[in-house]
C-alpha cells in the first residue's frame, strides 16, 4: 500500500521558501466508510447477518426532524485507536464505531471496509459537547464518554451498551435553570476529574460521584452589570481580552502536561487557568482581531519536549494561530488558507510530529509543517480533497507512524435546497483515510 510520507527535511525550510511554495495536492487512500449515508436509513439495521446490532440509548428520544438532512457535526477518536465517536446535528444521536482489526488491508473488490454503528444513544435534546476519557480501552467495559445536552444534566454514557451510566447537574444559583456546558474535557488518564465550560465559568466534577454538583469552579471573567444588552466591545481591548478577564461562553478547553488549562470563549478571549491551585487564574492571551468571532478549538502540542505551543482556531476566520506560551503567550505563527468563513465548528488536529491539520468548508483537509519550525505567515504545505462539503469532524489515529485520519462532513441542507443527491449523501458521511 502506497503511503504518502512526510518530508524529512522540513526543519530546514525557511519562512520565505514556505510562503512561496504552493500546497501539494495529494491523493489519499480510502480505508473505511459508512455504507449508508442518508439520515433516514443510516442508523437502521442492515440485512446482512454480520452487521452489529444497533442499540437505542433512550426511550423518550424525539422524532428526527424532516425539514433537512442529518449530518455528523463532531468526531473524536479514542486514545487506544479502536473506536470513533460521532455526534449528529439534527437527530441528536451519539454513535460509536468500532474499527475493524484489519483496517490497513481493505477487502477486495470494494477496496475499503464498511463501517456500521456499534451502539447509538438517541438523546432528547441537542448535543453541545462530548469528551472521551483518555483511559478509554476497548478491552475495558467501564470505558465511558461524557455528553452535554441542552437544558439537561451532563451525561455519562457507554459506547458499548444503551442507557444512562451517571449524570451530573449544573444549575444556575440565581434562576435554578439547567446550565448546558459548551465544552467538556477529562483531566488525565489516572483522574476522574472532568471540566465543563459554561458562561464565564469552568466547573470541576468528579466522574465517579453520580448525581453530584461540581466540587469546584473557576470564574474566567465577570460582566459589568448594567441595563440593556451587553456589548462585548466595552469589555475587550483590541487584543480580545478585557480587564475583567475572559467573558462569554467557554467554547473550547485544552490542557498541557503542566496542568495549565486553556479556556477559549465565543467572545474571542482565552484564559489560562491552574484548576488545581487556589487562585485558579494564571493569565490571558492577547488574541488577534480575527478571533473576535469566537474560539472553536484549542489544541496543545502533543510533544512537550518540542515546546509548549497552543493552536487556536476560531469561527469565520481562514487563519489558525500558534502561540508560544514560553514567550509571554506571543503569536509565533499564523497558518493561512484554512477556508473556514463559517459559524460552524470545523475539525482540527495536531499529529504526533507537530503537523497541524484542519478541515475547510470546501471539503479539503490542509496541513501545515510542524509547530515551532516556522514563524510569521505560513501557507499550507499539503492538502487532500476528502469531501464535497464542510469537514466538521477530524481525528487522527494516535501514535501512528503514518497519517491515518477519520473525517466527517456536512452542513444543513433543507429539502427545498438546490443541492444534488451526491451532496446530500455527502452530508452524512464518515470516512477513514491514509494521507
């Protein structure tokens, strides 16, 4: 099997040479894909005997809306590399896909494996955020994942069986209304602590205490109380961080090996927190103007020996910013050409060797050379046309010598839209590639 390998001498490429070089368009190899892509039948049982049984997670799930086609809007790859977790935007379903053992040797004559959901949880409300525990293992029946739903407690679910494992209430002390976090993150492999980001706050929960409220919380910023609508411009400087901290809904979370928690908000700010210290807050990052539309993803460099870099993606921005936390949180590089002028969250990941990969609204996944090797304006070095619609989910196989990527694509397509059948089928697709 032919595999596209990374260029070994990337470290010698100067910034000037990289900016002049055009992105190399490569042809990926498809390893696996969902057999049926339409939302009406994608989750139904197949007639083949060897298809796994699909399980319904709740009995009170709402019927699927018929006004537009369903699509996957989020994807996560488990730490052991065996399972994919996908969320659907319209039908409010979470589906786990267990990858076949012979993933790298697709069968003949089709040339790729058929993927079918192993377990599905049909949920009563829209899904705001999910998080797989970093100690997830296919051999461990107690491997779980978290899900945040609108106007309901946070749920702990199993990828192997239906039903609710545990729940964690997050309630407003002023109104007693349910608070739905827009971001979730598990602390580490050997910890039961997880973080939930809501409006101006990060709450800490113990996963093993079913039904209990957070045991601690960190306030990322405070709004000034006044009549009328809050104008975020009154609280933020030109860099996107205000004197009152980072306000707005915490939309993305990431943690490095030093236990520093980065919390990005829809208002465009990023707070650096120490959740295990009494003070909690460490500082804020001065962000460029094009992040003011809101942070959608935060990723730390997976290899700390190569530097402590934070990658920031935001909505309605074609740029991805790389911060060097060792240098007072300065912007080290700006990765250009992402094609992400949309409010939709798009997939972004960092490979083991520090290569940033991000999906665009044009169905293309682009890659930029390793973090820390270049500064200033950086154009993408490689790209793959994997879909025909926005790449909403992107995951990389952990600890692999080759680049194996899982992608899902789609956006809202209404029945009366002038869209081809192929584009409608693409809206529900999950695919696994070698890039």
